[in-house]
C-alpha cells in the first residue's frame, strides 16, 4: 500500500503574492498553443519546452516522435512536458546525478515553475519517488491543482514572477542557481578543477605585431643567434715570471 502525500504548508513566496508587474527583460514569455499563428511559433514553443526541462537540448536529446505528435495535435503541451520528464535524457541528467531530494527540487522547479517551499515538501515528494518511482512523481505534479491552475494543458511551464517589487533585480533563473550535478557527484567526477598553464597566452592585435625589418625585432634576433666568444684564459699570479714576461727595452747610447 502506497503512503499518502505528506502534508506541507505553502510558504509566502513571491509567486503566491498578487501584485502588478511591469514588463521587462526578466518578465517570462508565455508560450501556449492557444496563441500559435504559423510554424515558427510552434518551433519557438518546442524550444521553450526544451529550455525549461533540459536547459539545452542537443540534436541527440530531441524527442522527434513527441514533437511530431504535438505538431499534429495528437497530444497537448502537458503531455509533451510529461514525455520530456520521462525521457532518458532527463533521467540520465537529473535522476542519476542527484539524490532524491535534489531530484524533487529539480522537478518542482521545472514542472511547477517555483522553488520548493521547505524541506518538508522535499521529503513529501521524495516519499512519492520511493513508492511510485519517477513516473508517479511526474504524474502527480502534472495532475496537481497547482499545475493545472498555472499552466493548464496548453502552456509551457515557466519560472513564475521573477520580477520582485522593491528590488533592483529579480530571482536568478532556476538553471543558474540549481546546477544539474549535485556536490557529491561533482566530487566523484573530479571537478571543478584548477588548471594552470605553463605559459600565459596573450593576444596581440594584428596592427601591433612586429613585422620584418622592424628595429623592435633586433633584440630578439640578437638573442636567437646565441653567439658566444672564447672565454679568456685564467692565469695565476704565481705562474708569472716577471723577468721574462716584462719586455726589456734597451736604451741606445
């Protein structure tokens, strides 16, 4: 018998506070199939879903079958997000590289578009992972009243209310403040590492490079010759015969 979801009290985070927002660069752009007008809009929606779930999707990470179903109207955006959350890329990138608590934090941030309220919420969802697995966690998040109220069936999840009144900057994006690898797995893989180069490389603009015949290149040329004269012989003063070494000059009479 599976355990019921542990009760946790929502905290008063900024996404739960109603306020007026001023449009800006930090205001999230909403992608929904209700606002599609041409093929390029669908491409932008799919790319936004990949950014939300994977941060960046390489060609090998793209789910072409799910994309085809979404373009043909066979599945909704909510089904597409579910397919990305259960894909091998999401499993290898987030579940295998983190503990259950960190994996729950990633899922809440990417699917519900907010940070976890407290450690009690992380414990509650981690119990769901232990009992129902990843599929059970993703299904419960997508079936929750919070997700359906915020995004419904046709809107791509996004980080809600990054713009905060009374602060010059909003919240940092979830992909920056929550790295993909946990600290334990970063240590296992041996990074970050400090790499020192034996020679510091400097960039010299083309107009400042020394050309042939320039007098500035004379010192380098002279050093490259490597010419060395014969070292003078070392003579001890005890070996010098003054009588024979000093020339005698005769004075004519």
